[in-house]
């Protein structure tokens, strides 16, 4: 069984399509595990929602998903993010809204907990350091946790009462040590690498592999400008920031 783990697609159809193509090139994908923020920022919210739903998948809600359907306000968003959220809200169907409303904030799947922000704060909290990872540990009731939100691929390894931050390796074998893993962002990476980031978990070989894939950034940017989305959101895609 092979699982494609993605986070922060952010309405970037070119990036999401490239990830799906690259993942399928590695072998058959049993299911997609999506860690939230399917929409927001980018130009293709409906297309990304529909593409995800064409595949067997499990998905949790992200803050941009909830904001786009009015479940949370955008007062904590920066100006560009708020403008993009308002634009996204106007480009969702009733069916899209109902689907997003159905998404859980947290989901346990076998040995894994799936969440967008953190197990302690599923929508808003960023896990950027071992201190924040340790604060989440009491809220994780499985061996491992998969999260997104920061758009940065990273691994937090727990050893007893300690936690260590580790750059996400190319291959990881889940073992007795518990961990929190962020696969990085599909549609808006923020680790200064503009390539889309994702992870494939193979339950047979008990391995998790991290991948980066190029996509047509200029096509996404051109659509964003044409549709009137903030130019700053289009520009940052070139730099992975």
C-alpha cells in the first residue's frame, strides 16, 4: 500500500498535477493523505478540489479552507492572503463548500495522526521548533503525526522527554521513535526551493520518501495576474518563500 502525503496545495493546479504525475511514476498510489489548505492563494481552487476528490483520499481542514467558506475570519491574515481568500470564496460552488464543511480538523489513520497546524491547535498553530513539537505530544495518541501549515519539509523526532529537529531525509523508516513530519508545501513552498514537495509512504517496505518536483511556475503566475490575485503571491512562487 502506497500513500501520497501532501499539504498546502493552495489552489496551484500545475504544482498539484505535477506531484500526482511524479507520484504515479513511482508506482500505484493507494490513497492520498492531504493535510489541509487545498485552496487559498492560487488561481484554481475548484480544479484542485475536484482533482483531489477524483482520487481515493483522506483530508483534514486547513485555515485557508475554513476561511474561504466563512468558518473563520481573515483578521489574522496578511493583506494579500485576505484578498486571495475573498477571491477564492467567490469561486466555490455549493458542492465545494459542502465538501470543505465536511472535513475533520484532525484524523487518525492507523499509526498516524493527520492535522493541518498541530494536534494542539489544528487550524492555526505552527510547529516550527522542538519546543512547539513537544507541546503537541500530549495531544498525539498515535505513534506518528503528519502536519502542514508552515510549508517547510521538516521532521521532529521524539526520544523520551526530548525532541530533535531534523532536516527531512530522502528516506525515513518509521521505527520505535515517535515523530512529527511535515512533507512541505505543494503549491507554495517556503524553504527557498520553489519545487513542489511531497512524501510517499510505503506501508509494505515501511519507508517514507521525500520528493521534490518542478512544475510550470510561470503558467500559475500568469493565471494569478490575469485573474487579479495579488502580484506578491505570484512572485513568491519563483523563490520558494
